[in-house]
C-alpha cells in the first residue's frame, strides 16, 4: 500500500488487521447521506474492510486534502460525502450529492456527482444512497483486488531433506520383519527385527540391529532331519548422499555375531539318538535399501542384501553331516520407524 498518492509503490505498511475505509461526512448529514452510510458499512464489512467515520467541517474538500483525512497506514481508501455546491441549482431542486473516493494504493481520486430525475423524487434519498454505494463498491473492490495482487505471497513450507536433520532428530528406532534365506536348502526364516541408529553426519549413521526368535526351517536328508533357529546381533554404518523427494537410497555395511541352534534326529527307518548343537560365527553384512519419509518423525524402510558367515556353521544329524547354513545367506528387511 502506498504511503502517499504521488508515490504509489513506496512504504508498504505492516498490516495488523483488516484494511480501513475512512469515511468523512459533514456535520450536517442529510437523510441521503445517512442512508448511504448504513448501506456502505454493510457492503464494506462483507468484503473484509473496516469502516471508520470522520466528521469534517470542510463541505467539499479538494483532492489534495483527501490524503490528510486518512487515519493511519492501514487505510486503503478515503470516502468523502458532500452536498453538491452548484450555484446554478436552486436549493429547492432535486437532492444532489458529491462522492469523493481516494484509492491510496494507486493515489487515484474519483468523483461522482449524483442527482435524481423528476420521476425519482419520491424516493430521492434512497436512490442517491444506492447510487453512492454502487459507485464506492466498484472502487472498493478495485482497491481490495490491488491489495491482494500486490501482497507478498507466503512462502511454501520447505521440507527439510532426510539427511539434513537437527540434533533433535538424529536418533531413530525402527522395528519390523527380516527374512533370512540360506543357500543350502533350508526354507527362508521370518524373524522379528529391531534397529537403533544415530546420525553422525548428514550422510552417515551408525546402527545396531538384532533379529531372532522367528520361524525354524527344516532340512530333510536320507540320514535324518535338521531344524535350525537363527539370531544375529550386529553393528553397521548406513551411507546416504542422494535424495529424491521423500525417497533416500542408502547402502549399509557392517558385521556382527551369528548364532544358530540346530536340532537333528535320524530318519525313523534308521533308529538312533538325536543330536543338538549351538554354533557361533562372525558375520559380515552388505545391503542396499531405500528410506521413505512419511513425515518429519516417521519413516518406512526396505532393504535387501547378503550375510557372509566365517566360518560357516556345519549341521549334523547324530554323527552324520547334513548341510551347512549357507554361504552366503540372503537377507531382506521391512521396517517402520521414528526419529527423535
């Protein structure tokens, strides 16, 4: 909004409320003016303006004086009602009214000289009031449209990249399901999975993970049957540098301890004593995945990779070797988590 009519683009005010229409009326307001004021108040309020009345002793102020009537920086327009001073018009003639309108956003002043015809004399006050409000309404909407068009547009919310977290968002906890598939003939095992992480840098996080207590795959041979239960506890580093929208691809490398509990028993056709062993191996992990940000604090993650065991545990039924656990084993994870 302009601070002066000769400089329409200067001094935008800090609006703290609705725009104001300042209405100046003479001390001796006639019936037509009062009717117009009542109608104008309703029109202005309906489109979001505030109306302020100013009483003035100046019967017909020149255009240069209209700006001085503005009561503050939020004033969008100034309206002046005045009895028309026309020496050629007898006082007993039809009612007449001058309406001045100053648009402060553009500095433009408009004037309407309103009068009624002989056929409208019975309703002269109402007719002039309606015409005055119609004149003001048209310019009032122009002023409002200008203010909306020139108002600074609010900036869209900027979503922070997943890798650009503050210290309050560096810790994350996720839980879900892991699938461990051996390459030695065992069926895939489905295992609960839990992961805790901390973001060291915008592109690297350290993680601790554990899975176990899931299904127990079996492998049958002529010599007998082996059933295994598996668990793993490990540490890793998750590396991520490139992000697209809500998707953050990452690679994770790490290692840990793998534990297998194998129970073996002979085929019923070969009577004998069963056997149970517990074996530990060091394991190295490599996986590729993608994190999907659901919101600032919640995410979903899927990944797949390999698990290398050194040495590879060997499984027996009684004293007969049945199989190894697989080298490598294939892993897949699906997790839902939260950052805090």
